[in-house]
C-alpha cells in the first residue's frame, strides 16, 4: 500500500512541489466581499490582496468541511492507499476537527491525523518532509511516527507590517503582548506551541529583515529553507539572497501567503521557514 499525504491550503506549498510529490491539498474557505471562495482554486493571492487593501471590510476564513475530507479520504482509500493527513495547528483552526469527524465516519479506511502545530510554509515544509519519507517506504504508522518525531525541527519566523489583521482575525495568541505598542514597529513573530509568539519589535522593515536573517541563522545547520511573502516579491528576493549563507539560492523554496494566511498576516509581510538538520 502507498502512503498518501494530505494537507490543507494554509500550508502555502508551491504548486510545483505539490505536484512533484503527489500531495493532496484541501482548500480552506475565505469569505471576501460577502462571497465564499476556495483558497487557491477560486481566489488567487493577487486578487485576494487587491480586495483586502481596497475593501473596508475584513475577510474571514473557514476550515474544509467534513464532506470535503470524506470525499478525499474515500477517493484515496478506494485506490488502496493509506492516508497521512497533516494540518494547520489546532490552536489556529478547526481543520483537524473536520478531518477527525471524516475519519470516524469511514469504516475500514487507514488514516492517520497529525496536528503539525504549524501554519503556512513551515507546515508546508513538514508536509514536504512527510512526502519524502513516505516515498522511501514504510507503513503508515511508521511514517506517521517519524513525522511526529521531527515536528520540532520545523520553524517559522514572520515579520509583519502590522498586527491589525492578526488581531481582527482573533488569531493573535501570545503576540497580544505587542498590542498597545505597535505603532511604527514591524513585529517579528515565531510559531511556537501551535500559535504566534512575540519575538521583538524592530522599528523599520530593513531592521526586521536583518533580524529575520539573524534569527534564522541561529537555527543552523539547515536541511530545508523557504522564504514567503504576501505582496512584495522583491523584498522576498532580497531576503532569499541574504539567507544564502545557510543554503544555496537554488535550494531555497519561494512561497506566498495564500488567502487563508493572508487574512491574518496582511500585506507587506515576510517570513522564513526552516527544517533543521537532524542532530
């Protein structure tokens, strides 16, 4: 039996990697301008950020439905595959609840669920790690256990232009400590224990980018590395170049915050995701 990897669109994995590794991505839902879209299928980042910056309202998100998961799980199980389903942190989304209900409703399907405790491209790197391990063979339980043992090796650092979107979206978590002092600062957040934790408050974008590079360097040696942006690919390219001391440029993955994460990250955000070398 083949172990197939399933995740959700909050992983922000580039389409070429999804296709290359046979990963199944369930779209989350984004409500913008009173219309509901499937992230990555019915609304693309350019359109989403244009709406976000032009509209006075605030978008909302919803996890894939139980029916969405049932359809995917039935399809894969019907082909004789086993399913390893790895998703956005349960502290940030109800996606795992939908996945769990779908699993319980399908008798005989071999499905393992994992709460990554991550989001965006750090989740994407964990999913990519899982897909590579699955391709090397082993039972569903063996691959799932390896993935769980390696979750602590995946890290995410994000430099936001504002905490406004994270606050409005109710996902601010431990970063609430920065509220009240967010004027003229570009907060850096770290994914830790499944939610956003404050790191520091640089005074401008240039300092924030330098600190991203310094903080990422503290996590060396690096197995995989990704950079991600919401609306500024040129700054992401600069960030990527500044990180080539950790990995060659042609090995650094470029990603973009999709509509799901963009709802909370907002415009002009940058991020770094790292998978550390096993020690």
